C-alpha cells in the first residue's frame, strides 16, 4: 500500500475570527495513489485529541476507505500537536476555527497535489465538523461528504460539556490564564479523562458492562485509567484546551442562518449519527436534513455512544459504517 507523508508550510495564516497563526504548518499523510485525472481524492481530517496514526486503522483494501481505489489524504488538524499547535507555537492566537483548518487544507490539496475537487471528505466527530465546513466553504470543490457523528453547528448541550472540560483544565494551578501551562497538569488531566469517559460512551454501554467485556479492562478504575486518563496524558494540555475551543466554535453559518448555509451545500451528504451519541445527537442531524439538497440520514444502531463512529474494537458498527460509506463513494 503506497503511503507518503510530509509537512506543508503555509507561512503566516490569517484567521477567520481575526489574528494570524504565525509560520503555520500542516503535517499530512497519504495512502494510495492519485490518478492522472486527480479525481479520486478522499480527504480524511482528524478528530479531537487524534493524530493521523490514530485514524489509520480504517484504511485498507477491506476497510472503510480502500487505498487501492482512493487517494486518502489525512491533514492533521491545527491544535493536535503535530500541525501548528499551542505546544509548538508560543505565539498561539487564541482561537483557530474549522474554517481556518479547511482554508489550510484547500491550499495543501492545490499546492502540493494539484487537486481542485475532492471525490469526498470523510470525517468523524471534529473531522465531521470539518467535512461540513468543506461543503459550506467550497461547494464546487467537494462532491460528497460523510458526517460521521458530527453536526453543522455545535449544539448548546454539546457546548455545556466542552465548557465544563475547559473549566477543568483552566482550574489547574499550572494554568497561566492565557492558554498555556507551566507544566503538564497531571491532576487536572486525570479529572479531564474521567469526565470525558462519562460522555463518550452511552449509559447503555456501561449497563451492558462493555467497558469490561468488550474492551478488556478487569474493573472500572482500570478502564478509566488505561482508556481515558492515559490517553489524554499523552497530549499537551494546552493543545487539548485549544482544540476544545475549536470544537465549541463549530458553525458552518458562522453565527448566521444555519438553514440557509445548509441549503447552499451542493455535495451529497451522508449523515451517520450514532443512536446513543451524547455529543452529536440524532436530532441534530434530523433538523439539518430537510435543508440539504442531497442529504441522507442513516443512524448507526449502536449502544457505543459517540465511539460508535470510530469503532476500531467494534466489528458490528465498523461493518455498518463501511457499507454506508462505500455505497456513497461508489455512487
């Protein structure tokens, strides 16, 4: 399987909400081969806390994204610790939005690969937010998007979760009040991971003891430590905080008329919510669907909550997503 990776230098990047991201860089990786017509590209943006190695499990001839057919481009999102982030940019400007990520990705595709139009954008969670922003920002440049456990505008209930997590990090004694930390706030990150675990998986998931039976933990405390505390401890707290702010600001209408912004989308849109997601509810996508010209809603019938959309250890949900996504990509 052909793969390549690199770093794309953008220079000083003007930001949607004002300010500049200095000396901005996108770290990227590709799988597969770009054809002569440059019309087989699928963009696969990263999600919260994720870097490209965390997402590659679904790429393969038998996977959700087949690199023998598609040229899969993974751009690491600003704030994820690889691309420009607070941890590697002392002059971090405060808020970098999904709009800014999409603008940088557009330049990457054009200037590095000569790609003007995407066959599809596939995204889960914050990646789904970026897919929606792609279709809104460049309706002529993307034919299809997969919104896997995402929404066009971050819902208020979702923002309540995000702002509670911001407050956990900002309450750490190591927080400097300006988006940076004097040291990794170990106690705050432990609390952060435990709160996250209550939202990312559903009540039904825990009732069925899948945290023990499916994920192999011997007890609840071990599960919370190995699956959540240790996961977030690997990331710089400043990056996690900045990425929460990006998620919180997600809105393809940029504060305006959401229905009108949805109606301007030309791409075929596959909405793939999880039946039990606590962040991006089925109801959010149901409300969006009537305004889309070419939208289809298919609910993942899962008790895995938000993680149904990223089902590495969950073959049933992976098979459901694979069938839906492959049907869209082949259409």
